[in-house]
């Protein structure tokens, strides 16, 4: 039986994902493993088999000189003579109009060698950067790993970096398990940064991302929607806390998740609660 808060009428959850994967505490899990949010660098090193630099600073160039503060890029490496950046997009990339505006400017600068440089003053030689973005609501299920390191890498780098062995190593590094069925599901489990808090541009970004990922890998959409439905149940079915009043989103949300795609861990499923 679920424990309900007398004050909020919401389910009081005491999640135990760290226990599911054999880690002593949630703190230890975050420090040693921490999924894509805290240890994306570990994941990239497994698939690309090389170190990535963190917090690369790239300046925008205008009329032969740098302007403003540098753009900070989360993870950078040179892969087969191509300059590759991986960015982790947190919730503010879906909520803040100013952040979304900056993202658009940054993308244009990174793509254009004439518009970027590593040199603080002056124009310096620029390069074309290839950027991959990891949404904060994603986890490293096998389908997402295939999408990112096979499909997207083939598209952008003309080479696949996915293998079954690499996937097993990656989930061991991120989740302390070699069982893909014990990987945390995509979607939202405890975060209050739900789609109901996104602005219009953020909603468009979210729907576009999920639809692109789900064309070949429908599990991703089913898993995300299932996580939202579980969340709605836990907040006393107050859907407005999770789902925006947006027609396109509402239509997208009508899909009923199929059990065959739900072979991962959803922290809000009753069987995962610890009371």
C-alpha cells in the first residue's frame, strides 16, 4: 500500500534505486556511478575509447575579434580528425527563453570555423564542431545507446561506435549493473522539472527530440510516457503538475505504453517503493 502525505495528498516515496543495483547509499551511487547526469564522461570514454576534455571554452568571433564571454562546452574530444562535443542539456534548456536563445547562437558559432576560436583575444584559427546533446530526461537504455552511438554517430561521424561489449561496460560504469533490465528508465522519476514547467520553445524541443529518437526506437517514447503517468498517479492525479495544457503535447501523450517496452526500472512503480 502506498504511503500518502496527509498534507499534500501525494505519495511519499523513498526510492531505492541504489539498492536495486547493489550500492550502499544514494550518496555513494551518485559519487561512484551517477547515471548520465553525473558521469557522462565515463560513458563517452567507454564508447569512443579515449579521454574527453571537460569544460572547453570557445569564443565567438565577429569582425576578426572575440566578443563576450566564451561558450562553455561540457565534453570535447578529437575523434578521427573531427572535433566532437557532447552537451548535457539540463531542465533550463527547456524552461528559460534566454537559455534557448543562447543555445541557438552557440550552435551557429560552433558549426562555423570563421565564427569561433579558442584564443581569448584575436580571431585565431577556428574549426567546425560536431555537437551531440543529451537531454536530462534520458538514461542509457540499450535503444538510446544504439540511437546515440550507432545511428547518430553514423550520421554525423560516418562511423558507428556502438557494440554490445561497450554497452555492458558503460552501464556497469554508470549504474553498477551489467543487466540492461536494471537500467533506470528514461523520463522523470523524482525531478519536479516536469514538462508542465517548459515554455513553448522548450515543449517544441522536447517533442522533436523524443519523436526523432522514437522513429526507430519506440521504446523511448513508451518509457517516457509511462514515467509521466506514474508521476501523475503519485501526485493525486493532478495532471497539471506534470503535463502542460498544450494541444500538441496532449495529443502526443495519448499513447498507451506497451508492456513489452517497459523492461527497465521505474522508481515510481509500486514494487520499487521502500516504506
